[in-house]
C-alpha cells in the first residue's frame, strides 16, 4: 500500500466510526423514548382507562422487563452479526406494537403492547457492542458516553408530549385515522421508527465489524464467572436502573407529592388548589365528569402537567442523560475508577438528603434531584468504560449482562416502592451504600494484588 492510499484509508475508517456513533445514538434516543413513553403519558392514560396505581406499575415493569431480559443475547448477536443488522431488526420489531398503543381501550391491551414495544430497551446493548467494535480503546469512553446520552430519550415525551397533545385537535386528523390527544404520540413514534430503520440500514457501513464471529459461545460467556462483572452490574443498577425507575414514576411522584404546592406557586386556578386532593383520587367517568364541569380547572391541570414534565426532564432526566459524554471524557482523561468514586459521593449525599424527613419544598427537592441526576449521568459512562478495560474481547456479552442487571433494577425498585409506600429514595440510598461498599472493598483488594515496583539501586539512580 502506498502512503497516499494509507492516509486515505484512515479518514475513511474515522468517517465510518462517526457514522456508526451518530446513527446508533439517534436510534437509541428514539427507542429509549418509546421504551419509557408511558412514564409521562400515564398522567393522561390513568384517568381515561381507569387504571389503578398497581396497574401502572405493572405496565412499567412489563416494558422494562421486555427491554432488559434480552440485553445479554442482543449484545452477543451484535458482536457476531454486526450492529447494522441487529439494530435495524430491533427497530422494525417495535413499529407495530408502538402504533397499536394509540388504539388501546383497556388495561390488558395496553399491557400486551407494553411487552411487545418494550423490546426497544435492548437497543442499549446493541449500541454499546457496535461502538466498542468501531472505536479504539483510548476513545471508547468518550464514544460510549456520547452513545449513552441517548438516555435523554426518556425526556422527549416529557418535554414534547404535553405540547403536542395541546396542539393536536382532540379529534385528530383524517377523520380520526390519526387520533388526537395522548394517542397521537405513539403514532408519531411509529412513523419515526420506520424512518430510523431505513437510515440505519442504508447509511451505516455495509462492511460491519463482528469481533465475535466464529468464536464459541462458551468462550464469550467465560467472563461471567468473575465477581467483577457482577460488581459492575450492581453499580449500573444504581446509576441506570434507578434512573429508569425514577423516570417512569417521577411525573406521578411530583404530581402526588408536590402538585398542590406547585399549582399554588404558579398561581393557578384557586379551585384546582383547593380541590387538588379530591382531583387526585378521581378516575374514569368521575374524572371525565369533573373536568367537563370545570373547564378552567382542566386547562390549568394541563398546564401543571407541562410544568411537571418540564421539571422532571430539565432537573433530572437531562443531567442523568446529557452528562454521560462528560462522564466518558472524564473516564478517558482521569481514569474510570476515580470518576466512579466521585459519583458515589454525589449520590450518597443527595440520596441521604432525599431520603431523610427534611421537609424539602418543591424547589429544594428539585435542586437535590438535579445533583442526583448529575451523579447518574456521569456514572453511567464511567461504569461502562471499565468493561472494555478489563474484558476487551467480550464487550458484547459483558456489556449485555451488565445492562441486563442494571435494567432489572429498574423493575425491582418500583416493586419495592409499591410494597413500601414512601420508600422511593430510601431504597435507592440503601442500594447505593451496598454498591459503594463493594466497590471500596474491590479497590482495596486490587491495591493489595497489584505488583509492587522494583526498587531502584543507588548506583542506577545516581547515574
């Protein structure tokens, strides 16, 4: 190969890596928005379908489980067959169930849709393995951090959902073929998914990288016997599983615990403030009748929902998502383990403030929640930076398992919160303490096992 052709090949490889990163990040953002769309839509869906709190938890858990249990397999498939094929297939699998959310009329119909469109959550392990295959070790932290910022998809519905619902006519378009209200959101997502599948297939490199092609499955899963893999899984449960769980319940948490205070501070309808506790308990026909009789209250309640979505997105989901590239860069620059230490301190302090009965008002609560989100955003990247450092040839399998364990945390935490009312942040704090203790013990063990440098003789040092 002559020098000119060699120099031309380098930019080409860099350009292909950039395309993989951009396409996978945009796709992950969209799929993540689909995966967690019920978090914000539940405020509208709950009264319309007459759902109980338990049924809402079941819907959240169904989608999270569907997007978690396959992560290990999707990671291996990506290493074997390439991210282009696997990601395109995954996107297409979610199109129809996402669309049919707009047609549901009962809890069970919505539950089936949640299980089917929930596979979107497996996009994370696909993107991690795909980008790890295309980027060198010294740039993997930044690349994986940028890709992981697709978690911001959780805020897409929170930010733009209420706006679209307000702008679109209640009767929809084309004589109801395209429905209005909250049902318009899944229709939009379904259309975007089709476009995204086409973009990934036609714009990504056709000659994909498949680091696990030809390797035995037993070889790929061999790292599972190492305790370090499970330690990373617990860490990721703290920074990602809790993020998923909180993203799903935070709008309802704000509404139930701070809705009245927020309505008062925003100087909304006095009847809304005085009747707030009654409104919270209304369901089905009773809710519809009350809103029909009090249109001014309904308008202000819609405005309050927008504010809740804005607060949840800006003060938690955004920092917990958009700071992930910063976490990757810091991990590349200063080392992932040091960044993890800082993350644990931030989460322990903020978690304690949110758990203790300090009587935080809505704005103080939101400020502390922001600190928690910062810790999660930076921590998600630093934890995943550790994987290619210790398991460079099994990123798909190890990353898939760590992602699986983290996402399962997003299932178990809502169950704990439902079983023990008021334990939302207490359970998270307890989990953080256990994970931090395991990490500290592992760090001490690593220092003891690290080879000691040989002493330099005086003659050599003098020379």
